[in-house]
C-alpha cells in the first residue's frame, strides 16, 4: 500500500511539474519569434520549408517576398527589434502583410506604428509593402493603412516585379469578417498580361480557396488560424475553437496544396484573446517563388 501511495504521489508530482512547465512555456513562447523560409516551386507543385538563411534552399529566378500576418498588436509580445531583424534578415522584392493588425479597436495605434516602422526601413531599400484586411481590421480606414506606407489592397491587383525581371500579379482580397462572410470575386485587371503561374492571392482567411470554382491564380498566402495558438492533443484546439473546413481537413499551418493551388498559412506574429502560445511560435516567413 505504501508503494502504491508513493507511486501515485510521484505520478501526481510528474503531471504537476509537466503542467507547470507547459504553462511557463506558453507564457514565454509569444516572445519567441521564428524566422523561416519556404521555396514555393510551381514546376514541382510543392513547397519546402527550412530556417531562413539555409543555403540548401535555392534562390533561383522569380520573386522573393517576406510574409507575416496576425500582428494583433494589443497582444503581441514580439519586440520591434526582433520583428525588424526577421523581416530584413534577407534581401526581398516585396513585403506582404496578411491582415489582423489589431484586436478590433484594441492596439490599433500600436499596430499602425509597427507597420510604419517597417515601411520606413523598407523605403530606404526601395522595397514595396502591401497589406490586406483581416477580420479584426474593419474599423481601420484605408487612409490609416496607407499612411503607414503599406498599400492596402481591397479586391485589387498590382504587378510586382522581382529582381529577376519577372513580373508577378499580386491579388489583394478583403475579409468581410466572421459573421455573414462574403467571399469577393477576383479583380480582372492584368489577367491577360500575367500568366496564372505568376499570380499570388493575398487573403487573410485561407478558406477563400474553397470559394473558387474556376481557379485563376497559382499561389495563396493567408493567416487567421494562428497555427492553433495553443496546442492540444488530437487537434482539439481546432475542434473546440475553430469551425473552418480546412482545419477539419488538417490544413492548418505551413504549406498546403488544394484544388491546384500551392498555399501557405502563417502562424502569425501576435496573439488573440489571451497572450499565450504553445508549440505555435510567432512567425515571419521569407518566400521564394520560382518557375
């Protein structure tokens, strides 16, 4: 009996310490910005990911983009220094923000300040910056976004030229919010000039891909899922807190392919609801698009 009580006490202590360790990590992880890279290869229809600066990833002709999403400035624990270092850690042709600058009204000014800070350095390097709205950004005006230097795309296309000389079509799409969501149609300008394999859709919610019956772009960049933010076994974070079809299919973060689209879902930079993350570090990603 004494041995049984001892074993139970040891087991209880183990679970208590494990829980405490996970809680400490969850508090600390929002500060642990991860700088990653992905090579999006249209010819091979797949994406490979590795730490930024990995010399094994080719940097062939095409477009080099820095992509980040879900700043959620009111609950963002990543410092200005870390964010700047990650975004400008490697040369790029364009900087893309995938929406959710603030937590609705909370942190709006801080989020705008951070975008302005990034653009000030990007301007010195002659790097254009573009953004789309997230479901938390409906109260932020277009002028407020544009005043940061990031050009807000609201169902608009813009040509983006890489150092390779190739021109890509960047398609920026709005997010109408969670309630009564309406998926916008693709704008049609430049569609005859730039081929499908060089068209990139920037849209906050990755579920947009499900609305497309006649796909007219090759890549899709999104955020919104936060990588789950708080990891739970058996994917419970997605079953309990998310209702999206892609999440139920296991398409939740990182690279994916669906309906002929090569997509990327960022884990985002900030936090929503609570400033905790667990096994879902904040992320800035350097993307290479090649033909």
